[in-house]
C-alpha cells in the first residue's frame, strides 16, 4: 500500500528565507506526486504535480519540487518566503492503472508560518 | 464552470441524527471521492466511485454510506451521527488523461456533531 510522510507538522520561517517542506513516499510502483496548499477555511489548491515527465517540477506562486527516486522524496521549496505563503501544505500520491482509480493518499500536512 | 459543488457548507447535528452531504460535478468526470480532514491527519478517503454505478470503501468507511446517483452526483450519508464524525468533508472528482489523473476538489462541508 502507498503512504506519504510529511516531516514536520509545523515549519516556521522568516519572510525572505528559504522554504523547505519535506515529503517522503513509499510505493512499489512509480507514483504520481502532488503538493496542495490550503489557506484557512478554504479548500485545496494544486501547487504542482509530478507525472514522470521531469524530475524538477515548477508550480504556482514560485514553488518547485524535485522528485528523487533514490530517496523516495518529493520536497517542496521556495527560495524566498512571503507572508502570503502562510498556509497548510499537503503532499499526496496516486498511481495509474490497476485498481487505484486515481485514489489520492495524503500526508498529515505541514503548517507553514511566516514571520515578518 | 462551477467544478465541484458541495452542500451544505456548514452543519451542526445532534448525536444520533442523520444527514446527507451532497456533491455534484459538471466536468463529466468518471471518478468521484469523499475525504474527511482532521487536524494532524491530513485527508483520509472515506469512499470512492470509479464510475457511475460503482462505489467502494476507502480508508475510513465506518459510519458512512454513499450513493452514486448518476455521473454528476455522489452523496455521503451519515445514518447516526457521532461526535467522532465532527470533521471537514471534501468531495472531489477526477479524470484520467494521458495516464495522469487530474483532480478537482469542492470547497468543503464543515460538520459538527454535538
């Protein structure tokens, strides 16, 4: 069975500092990987997704993530944090084919706080 | 261009009451899902429907039932609500193109069971 682990339930950075949110997955077949952002009292918004086309994926709002098969990781980064980046971030995995039917498995979430 | 519409947005139930959460999508997607979100636990799959006429259990199905009424609609029913079902519920739909699933989420239903 697939699983996702997000290391760190809370991450705090200063405005302008590097943002690094960690995600590791376990899978016996090649995965599709996603990062979503959720602002307070809102739904989920897709930041970016890895679909095997390129290992470095660029998303919206200046975020990017790199798929590293050897480390089973898909960490999310942003060079310079902005106050508006404060939100909860979710890593998720799915698989094509078989009986997956596109079911997404989510990590526990990481709350990002940005200090002035 | 409504995407996925969930109703209601908020609901308070008393223990033992029943209710149905409604979800409809207008993108002609085959697959639909119900998730619940709890603090520190991410989103967990309750039930899913791979296509019209089929439903199957996800990770946390106990206490819930679903109906895939047609291709557009996928409802979630709580027959006898319990405080442990206090949560935020998200409906989603997806379609597979080029081997990759694309997902659309509703805005959520915040349910409190007292």
